[in-house]
C-alpha cells in the first residue's frame, strides 16, 4: 500500500506508543509538502530544509500532546509557520554583513561566497517573467502575510484551515489576507514602474 | 464609504461574500470612483496571477531527508551508536535517483571550538584541510577549518550535491559508509579552496574486474571495488586518462603500476587508505 494512503491519526497513535517506523512514515508522507511550503516562504533551499527539519523535531517532541482535534497537516503548518517566524526573528536580531564584505582568514581576505537565489536562465525559459515577479513580490510581504498568501493560494487551504493553523479567528484571517493581497498589488505596481522603459 | 474602506472589501466582494447592504454601498462607490475601479481591476488581476503559485515546480533537495534525520538525532542527543537504525531509511531516500546512491553519511559529530583548546595545539592545523581516517569499514571525514568554511560533498559524475556542512570553528567528523555492493565515488570540496578531493569508498562486495581504462577517478573507483580499500585522490586533473590491470595482489602496487608514468604518486597509509596525488 502506498504510504500516501496511510492514515495520519493511525500513524500518530502508533508513534505516540513509541513506534519509530510509524513516525518515519509520517515524515516520509509529509516532508515534500512541508518543504514546498517552507520553500515558498523562504525562497531558499537551505533555509527551507532547516525550517522543515526544526518543525519535525518539534512535532516529534510534542507528539504526545497531539489529540487529533485538528488534522495533522493543520498542526504541521502551524509548527512550520512558527519555525519560519523564529528563523526570521533570529535573522533580525543578528548583525548583518554586507554582501560585498570579505572574510578575514589566516590566508588573507576571502570573498564571501553567497549563492545567488535567483533563477537560472533555464528557469527563465520555463516560467514567465510575470510569475517570477509574483513570487518576488510575495517574498517581500511581511512574514505573516506571506504565510497566509502561500497557505491560501499555493497550498489551497481554506480560510478555516488557515485560521486553525494560525490560531486566529476566521474573520481575522480574511481581513489580513485581503490586506496582503492589496499590499501585493502595490508591490507589483512598484515592480512594474521600476522596469518600465 | 471612502477608498480605504472600500479596499477592505475587495476580497469579500470578489468572492461574493459581502452582505447585501455592504455590497450595494461598495458597488455604488465602484461605479462613481475611477481610481477605485482601476484598483479593483488590478486587485482581481493579482488574485488571478496568484494562481500561478500553486503551479510552481519546487525541486526537493536530496539532502532534505538527511537534514531531518540529523536534526532529530541531535535533538535527542543520540550517542554515536545511534547510527544507522533510526536514520537509515531517511538517508537512503536522500540519495534516491542519484548515481552516487551507495553512500551513507552517518551521524556527523560537531565538536565545539572549546575542543581546540583541549585537544592539543596541533589539532587545528592538522585538520585545516579535509582529511580522512579509516575506522573499520567506515571512512571518517574530518575537518576543522580555522575560518568559516562550507564543505560540500557531491557526486563527481552528476554534480549533484549529497551533503553540505557549514563550519565555524567546529571540528567535523562525519563517518561515511557504503552499504551497497559496488564502490562509490564522491567529490569533497571546501568552498573557496582551489582544490577538491575525490574519495572512492568500497562497497560490500569485491568487484572481480581487473583490467580497464578511464580517468584517474575511474581508477580510484575500480581500486576501491577490487581491493576493497578507500582511495583518496588529490589531483588537479582527475579526468586524466589511464589504463590498469590489477595483476598484483597489493592495491598500492597495482595503483602505482597504472600511474607511475602518468605524473601521479601513490602511497598507502597504515590504516589502508590509498592516496593518489599529482606530483
């Protein structure tokens, strides 16, 4: 039987009783979805993988508290979002270094190696420039708004599911999501103006 | 209803969820306000464009499963013996579809900077370059750079990244084991360094093929498979073509025979690891 058909609640119950293979199966079943969500938030493979790894650690540690009142995926999204927000909080508290900065080593100065997160020319041929600007604009939104936009428009979650994942009233989700869409529109307009010839 | 207030209802109106009274008021504003009309049209366009988000193809990195497994082990404070039961399948998954599928990077140990002080004055300089230690049927990758470094392990044939470690003064010890029958080859690179290292790790079976030709990297793979010894290659050009015939029962002699007239030197350490260097 494909793992995608295994019931989450059954796996969780088994994992709560100490069955490691059940927890392994749970990870295997959801790691792709978790990563896609994390990547859409971070736009960075390393950071996204860290968010997912941290989230599964939290899930493992809190598994005994999971009562099944919401779907496992809803709980997973909540934890992923919290992990992502924690990463961003840490980043804000960290002293930033200029991209042009050099590292001082015993062998002298070494240019900082930073991976260019932008798409390769190949990617550009595969996707439209407009899609890229949408993704870029989403990445410029405040973290909470970004999470909501990704949950609704990329992960196809309902307002109720988002509300459960973020522990917010549905009305708040709706109004914040509206604000996020309006902000996104403004960001896209700025983007258009910037590249207008 | 002013423009700002009207914008608050864009989503609800678009989704048809605005109650009758508000909808009437909103539509009245919309009809009489050209700016609002333009804003709303742009809003609708944005919502349509957001549909593209769900169609974005996101490649899952091969290191994801390994990252999860490692983080879980670290969180549980697993001892070294924690390898590989808990993470074996995760790591197996991590290499699915990769030519270099054979390798298992066991639980990596990171020793904090304080070890530098306690482990003796020469340790930091000894490990300032990527080094290997043979430990039973495992090869342990050891590295303690004196500056911030990132070590990337990849498949030299496909170029796919298998593992990445970011180090900032810690000492890395990452056991590498190959549970599959055939030998496997890896490229280990400290980003920013001019040279990289090729490591061939023997599999679980002896590969009987004795004669062959190919690159120095291919030779390393063949040596590891036939003699079941790890082979490290540090050379600027690992694509240099050579031919070999393992007529000797001794791995070092066989490697030397293939390389002696090709500008490479061969040595075998006490722990069995064959080192191939360009002179």
